[in-house]
C-alpha cells in the first residue's frame, strides 16, 4: 500500500478478512487486534481509491470490535479514520470533534503515534477552519513527537501540514522549506500519496512567489506520481475514484500552462484529467502488439522495475537502525530511472509502430489530432473547473484557443443547482434568470471573442458540475429573451475530446430498431411511444411491450439492431453509480434491473441507444456520494463503451406523455438528418407550439457521443 501498489494490497487485505471469517467469533483477542488493524488499513486503502462507503463500514466495524475487546489503540486510529471521512466531505466541525475524541483517547493510553496522527489531522482541519495559530501549534507538536519516536512517515505528514499552514498564512518561502524537507524523507519511503501532495504544495507556493517555471516542474512531478499509481489499478471504478482528491493538481497545471501561453500542452493535461478512463475502457480486451524483440525488451524492463521495487521493500522492512541510507537512496534513484526507461519504451512504440498505436496504445490526443476530426462549421468546447477559475478551450479545424474566466466553483454549483431546481416548476419563468446567467458565464465569453463565428455545431466536453447543465436551454440576450442556445447551434456532449479521435465505426444509416417498454414501471404512455417509434422502421423492427420486455430478451437481441429504444424507468444509485440502471421485466434468468456493470459487458452494434427514461444521463460526480474522477460511471457512458457511438438520454425525470411527442418528432427527423440535428429540430419544434413549450419537457434530453 505504501508503494502505491493498491490492487495487490486490496487482494491481500481481502484474503486476511476471509481468513478471519473462517475463525469467527471464537478468535483470541490478539487475533482480533490484527483484524482491527486490517480493517483500518483496508478502509484507508478504500479511501484512497474513492470508495468512501466501504471505508466507513470498515472503520465503524473496527471501532465496534475494539470497544468490545477493550483495545484503546484500535478505537483511536479508527476514530481518526472516521474523522478523515468527514474532512473529505468538507464537514470540518464534525471532523474536528472526532479528531479531538481520538486525541483524548490516545493521550489517556499514552499512545504517542496516535497522538501525533490526531494532531496532524486536527491541524489540517483547523487550517480549513481558518484557525491558523491553533493549527500551527498542533502541527509543530506532532512533528516533535514524530522526531522523538523516529516515526519517519509521521514526520513527513507533520511537515506537509506545516507547509500547508505556512502557505495559508502566505509565508510561501517558509512553506517551501517544509515541503522540501518532507520530500527528502519521502524519497526514502517511496510513499506516492505523500509524494504527490508535497509536490503539489511546493508548486502552489512557487507559483505564489511568481517562480512559474519551477512551479510547472513541481506540478508535473505530482501528475507523474499520480499517473504511475493510477496505471497500476486493475479495476476501472478505482481508476476514476483514485482521482477524486487529485483533480486540482491537473487543474492547477492547466491554469499555469495557459498563463505561460502553452495552450496546446494545457489541452493535453485537460484531456488527461478526463480521458484516461475512457481510453482504458476502449483498450479492454485488445491484445497488445509486439514483435519478438519488443517483447524481450519490455520483459527485461518490467523485470528490472520489479527487482528494484523488491529491494526497496526489503530495505524499508528492516528496523530503522539496520536500514542503510545509501542503499535506500541508490535503489530509489535506480527505480526512478528504470520507470523512466519503461515509459520511454512505450512512448517509442506509439511513435514508431503504427499498428501498435492503432490497436493498443490509445494515448491522450493533441489538440491538432482532435481538430482534424472537426468540420469547418463545428467547434469543440472543453471546460475545466477549478476552485477559483473556469478554463474554456475552443477547438476548431483552424486551431485551439483558451480562456480563463474568474469564477468560484461554489458559485457555479449554486447556479446549476438553482436552474435544475427551477426547471421542474413548469408553471413559472423563474428558471430564466439562472439560464441567462449560465449562458453569460459558459458561452458568452467565447462568442464575444469571435471564436464561434461561422459555427453551427458544438461538441461540449463538460467537467464536474457542468455534466448536469442542459446547455440547450441556456438563454441568450438576458433573462427576458426567449432565444435559446439550441436555436443557434446543434449540440452534442462528449466524455472527452478523445472520443472523436478514437471513434471506431463510420456512421451508417439506422434501418432496424429494437423498441422495448415494460409494464412494471406503470408509466402510462411508454408503450404507445415504443409502438409509434417502431412504425417508423418498416424494414425491420422488434417491438417488445409489457411482460415481453424482459432483461433476458434485451441481452439476447440487443446486438442485432441499429437503434435501441428503451421507454422505461431509469434509476440513479447515488451510493454506487455502477448499480444505476433501467427497469425491464424480470424472468427466470434475470431480475429485470439492467445495471451499468452489466451494460459494460455487452457488445453492441447499435448506431444509437435512446434511454427515454428518468435521470439516465446522470453519472458519478456532483450528485453522487462516490468520487467524480473522469465522470465516466453512468448509463450513457456504459452504452458507449458497449459499442454505441451515440446515446440519447435525460438529465432529469421526464414526463412520459410529452416524451411520446418529442421522440416521435426526433425519429421522424432522423430519416433525413444526423442525430444531433434531429434532436435540435425536435426540441425547436416542441418549444415553438403546443402544450409542451416549457423547457422542462424538451430540455432534459441530451445526445452524448457522435453527432452523425
């Protein structure tokens, strides 16, 4: 775990817990103490991977067992861990209360290590509460304990806390000294979690001191550490979750690169922030291409890295007096060189082997590569949201531009929340004010700069809360106007710009349809909707209504059709978006809940999947209790990864009667237009006349993926 080999660590901890289950409640107290330690360590690992729900469960179980067997240290360390969860949720007073409780327990038991740990976390919490004098005293006291007990990892944590507090006081030279001292120690231990935090803190202090080139190098060091750990994670949900508390490193690097005039490099970093999971999933199951020489070279490089890791682990495992500082420094340096050589080997493969580049090495594309996929009247807008600024990239076939707009993330979140809330009140016009305000923030700056002149089609690559903005309903010209963004542009969303570069199927006509509408949802008009849509596909259709619309039928038939239309109820699981899904009918084989994790295993040939349901465009992120990462866990992304280049879905609960009208219009338009144009025309038509003019009825639907 300390070396960042989280997948292997997870396996070992799970095996340990399985061993305990075999022994059960008859275990001796000493064995239970080991269980408490394992639960605490596993919980900390789950926190690093973004699985806070599982972590909280393990911490609380550990506290319960520790209280039962009267094991003070077990209670203390897990109270600290529960405080960490509250701190991550930005519930700072609750976190401080837990840390103080742990501190009292540690002092009572004369547990100096836990005392130092609680003081460090209290210091960081008091920093966030702007109680800086108290925070500084706690961090200093923790460092003194760590040094007196020769607890080097604790000393690094204390130095990091001191650096953070000094930076909060604008004492950036002092902060640099703390960060650098911490980095000197962490090179011995090789802990990537502390390594990236120290590099990031150093970069922030250097940037505050106007030493921008040095700050750039520090941010790049932090990103490199994060990427090395993340690349070793096998489970895709952890790859996204791992980024939860690290995305600000990428944002800071993007903002600094733009400040220095390096827009192209900034765009690549912005894509790294969101495209890694997308590319990882595209790579699933694709065999790497190597000739014999390349395979031998790669094996030798991998063996070298593993051997140096083993030596470093063995040296770190020795008692402190027996450790050889010179050996630690040598192994650390050689390991860094070996990892760098392996990275260079992979980069050379991408550059020199076209077959490998085409099949396996789906690297993050440059702005130029993306621009080559855009027609002359199409622009791609990519957003990156930081705590204080919004970065907007605009990419066209002519080139890349970037702009930084001063905007606090908390203010943007409030505007989006307000718009979505007011949009559900169908008898008012109060939604116009936030819709106009969001237009002025998100689109007006680039329109006024002339960057969208001659543009008719927009690909939007959102970030963070912007995934939940209905761009089509943004109002132009003030809150009294009635001109929407969809009146001037055809819109589609992308999970990353890389989706344009690595689209693996050319567009083709959509001639066959699988339309399903189960009766278990009790939605009154969904069967009529599916019936009317299937009639627009006279060549070949499969219409499954009521009890025939089973999950088993879907899995058996889905790969045979160009269009899949599901008129049903969608549900969003906030605790674990992998368990979000759509409702179908149950049968002997399936439970009728088609969930994200099941969709990821499908192989579809469909050109379009339409989810005429509720909240189907929601993914992990702001509205979930799991980390956002690349915002990739959701129904829409799942269907894309299953093979559909375009998915039509909804951002909020839709009216099933109005959906009949919009969907019939959309599919009618689809016979003579591309998918994005068909949706735009259906939306314009609905808002122009009839009982469903309010944007609640038509603004929820968004097209994710390819326009054509």
